[in-house]
């Protein structure tokens, strides 16, 4: 089966799965802005039947919704769907492994989808959200390394609002989170961003923390860095639960007194 046998909507699902890696049907429904999942179920069934996507089940709890990812035959058509010269070929060559990754890794990627949906819901009127995942950023050598969880370019009437998004988990030693924040200050200083973007303003750093306890620790560390630095970096913090609930005004800026 080739791409010509996939509808435009089915190709969009493949494209979303390339970018986000994993999706649940409620997320797909929101991405398509459909009130009912009925049409989406038909598309998913067609893709499943032809082994373009795979449905991950929770064997311990069958009531949990399926998690969809790309399956082995998708590797043959992803390049046709994405139409990107610097496609991550190492990813397409290992698509068959997508269904085997840890639940922790899968859940992290599902949360990135929630972040995108959050930005879509709360964007300014007449603005456009360009949301780039790590997959989408493959090949951009001047971006932070490792790549951020996402890069967001919000097009508004007055120009662009740009952001680097980082998701900090509770089960990672705090020193690694601290080092990641420090890295962004070093990255600002080395001038790669300014040099490769024709002097575009440095993106604000958005950090989503797993809980309030982690958020407090990150807040004080980021504040101490800002107090000692001359760099013009804006840092904003939120907690994951507020993003998932689509709360209003979730971001708290780290300010120097």
C-alpha cells in the first residue's frame, strides 16, 4: 500500500505521529477540531489494518485508551508525507521500535502534545502557533543541544513571540535540571542564536515542572542565575497539572527583585 491509498486526513495523522511520536484519540480529535471521534476511528482503523500505525494497549488495565504510534510500514511513506529534505532517517529506520519504548518515555511525549494543545487554546486572536518538536527540529545545528522539548514561534500582529519549552520531571536528579538552565545562559552568551537568526530576539525559556516542589527549587536557582547575569533572558515556570487542565495564566515569570 502506498501513500496514494491514504486519505489526506490519514496522512495528517501520520505527520502528527512523526512529530509527536505518540497520540491518544482525544488528542487527535482536538488536533482535527472534531466534535465527534467517529470519523477519526475510521481513519485509524484503516491505518491500523495496513500496519502504518500501531495501537499500544495497557495490559494491566484494558479500560485505558489506546496509544497510537507509527508502525513498520510507515517508514516507506513518511518521507512522502513529511516532504522534508533533512528528515531524520535514523528515526524512520527504527520506526518498528516505537511501540516498545518505556511508558515513561511515551507519557512524556503525550504530554508534549498537551502542551501544544494548550498553546492552541490560549493563543491570541488572529495569531498563529508554529510548534516544533524535537523531531521537527532535526537538522537545525544551531539550536540548543540536546534539543529543547519544543520550539514555539507565535506569530502575532506585532511580530513574533519565540519560546524554548523544557519539561522537567520529578524523577531526574535536581542537579541535571540546574545544569540545563545554566546551559541556556551559556548558549545565549555564545551568540549562536543571534548569528543564525539575523539577530532575532532570544526566545523566552518556558519550563514546565512536574510539581510545585520542583517548581520552587527551579525558581530559586533560575533567580540566582539572573541575579548574577547580564543576559537578557526571560524565564517562565508552570506546573504540568495546570497545563493538562488548560488553566488560565499558568506561567509565573522569574523576576529579579
